[in-house]
């Protein structure tokens, strides 16, 4: 018989941390506990529910079916407590609590600027920003693990989501300084695919959009190199390993500092949007509502100022 009355909130907190971080050690660090303490809490929790919550597969921990069900319960409890906390804060006329955001990797080039100004306006709100690849963002979104999600392009149509575009996400073709194509105008796309290309993984939004563009024009791409981060791609291009396609947000610094140039290619920039996303039917917390509204107004202006204003990019034709 499950002795649910013996389960404590601390045990559930420890279990949720292990399930999310993937290890007892990481959970101990996150919760500022010793690893023996974490082990004891999970042992007591397992004794109360009477079935294993984790399977050890090699060096990895995996949730059992009971563990997955309990994790859903933990997330529900956590969300309800957070909503209660923020509702009480709202009754007092203040905004406080925790905002959890997950965004694709390029988010790191503009989100911190927005969040910094947001935190100054609402000092009582703690912000947790998780930056990861597109597949992980969609997994987090499917599990409703965070308050809001930032993605480029559109998510899969089979997900029932509330989707709001909030910021331009132009994709550009970058080249190393003094590349032979940098002074040419209206470069045909076929000339680009004949150059060595350094790209992100095929499942990233940028790569998928570029591949679709090539397919629509009856062209094929052969990457010289596939790299797992925007920073690695930029350094490879700066080093002369080839051309690449990235979000303009990701290359502002390098263009201003004349480490990279933009090429004037027919069909570019590809004009896409950043979207703020959450599951349809999800009731946003007071804090999430505050950030959502802020993002569409002041936050958008901050990001656009960085992209087009004080850090406006020089024309690739004028680079010498």
C-alpha cells in the first residue's frame, strides 16, 4: 500500500531536481545538500510509494513509469504553488516570484539584454533562462516544464500552442573579411552552394530554413563542416573555413568589429520571426503575464535597438 501521507514536500523537491538534472550529484549541488542527504530522501520516498522511481541504465538515470507519473504530479504541485505565491504578491500590488524561460541557442544574443532591463523594472522577479537546441526546447514545451518559450520559425503544427511573433529574425550569409565575394552585388544562390559551407546541425531552425530554400531552388548543399554552436560556426568562418548562414542577431558584434562581413546574396536576408510560445489553454502566471507584455513592447525595442540602431551593421559592399 502506498504510504502517501509519509511523503514530504522536500522529498518531492529532491526527486524533481534529480529527474530534471539527471543525477543525484547535480541535484545535491542545485539544492545545496550533501549527496548522502539526497540519497536518503529518495530512499524514503521510494519506500513510501513502494515502487522504484529510477532505473540505472549504464551510468544514466531513467525514470520508471511510476517516476514519470510522479514527476507530472511534482510539476503540477510546483506550478500551483508558484501561481499561489505570485497571486498573493499581486494582491499586495507587487510583482515577485520566478520566471522560467527556455529558448533556442541564438536567444542568448538578445534575451539577456531584455531580461536585464526587465529585472531592473521588476526587482522582485527571479529569472531562470535555459538556452538549448531546438529539439530540447520542443521537448520542454511538450512537457510544459517552463513558463514561456522562445523559438525561431514556427514549431511543428501538431503541437497545440499559443504562438506570438515579437521580433524580426533575419538570416544572413556571413563570410570572412576580404572574401572574394564580399564586393559583389546580387550574388546568385548557386554561387554560395559552390563555396565551402560551415553549418549548424541539420535539425536546427536555421539549417532547416536554408535547406528548404535550396530545395525550392533545386540546389543541394554539401557542408564542409557541421558544428554544434553558433560561436564555433563564427570562429570557423573567421578562420577562413567557409561561409555560413546565421541569424543576424548572432553576428552583430563580429560585423561591427570587422571580423565578418555580410554577403549581398539574392533572397537574403531571409526574413523570419522570433516567437514567444506556450501551450494553448495554459494559464500564465502573474509573472509570465508581466514578462509577456513587457517583451512585446519595451523588450522588443531593446532588441531592435541592438540589431538595427546603435549597433547597425555596415553594408557588405562598403567593406574593403
